[in-house]
């Protein structure tokens, strides 16, 4: 059986190895590895992420009225997002376990388009950032909203999950363009 070193459209191995030197999760040969953060000085870090669950106005109104069959959709989504942030290292390979000091998940209804905007803020004092924790919190909160309402509307869309802002660490401050 033949083995392919690269897929169609990917860069030759030498180019991939050259790019790998800029990626902290890749070793010299391009193999995935967990970054050693033991020598880093812990500092305060914060990340904010957002995403949306787009649905019909009828479904949005049903959730806001508290009439979903599975119960408190937004409360369950908040708790799911918080739990997910704390367990990100179990879900994302090579992600460090971090003692997060704060996780806040806010869910706001929007009328145009009818949707719930989910925003998560995560803080830690540690050797590495919490961007993945904030993104994971948003993704799982959005999935929870979908799960709890899918019997009413299967055509909902989860979209726009992105990092809005991060502070702290060697790379400094980042803020997404609107």
C-alpha cells in the first residue's frame, strides 16, 4: 500500500518544516508536541471570544419566553460554557490544563438576524494564555443552545466563533477588527 507524504495542494515537506519553526506546537520535524511552559513566569491573562446561534424569530421568542421543552436553555448554555472552559485541556490536544480564576458566559438575544450572541471571558494567572478556553466556552454554549432547541428548529446555524481580545503574555494585546 502506498503512503502519501502530503495531500494535494499542501506545501512540499521542506517548506512545511520551515513554517513549523514558527509554530510553537510543532517540533523540528513538524511533529506535534506540547510546549514546555515550565520556565515562563506566570502573569495575568484574559481572553474574550464570541459566537452566534442564528434561528427563526419564532424560535428566539420561544426560548426567551422560557417555553423550551428541555428547560432553561440559556441557563444550561451558560453552565455548559463555564464547564467547557475549565475542561478545555481534555478536549483540545496539546492544550495545557490551567487553573482558570474566572469564567463568564453572557448570552444576549439579537433581532437582526434573530439569534443569540454568546460571549465568554476567561481569566487566569499562569504561564500561558486562555484563548482556547474562551473559544471552547463559546463553542460549547452555542452547541448547548442548539441541542436544547433542535426539536423545534433543526436549521439553526452556529457561526462567527472568534477571538475578540486577548491580554497578557509575551505576544501582548490583541483586539479583533470589527
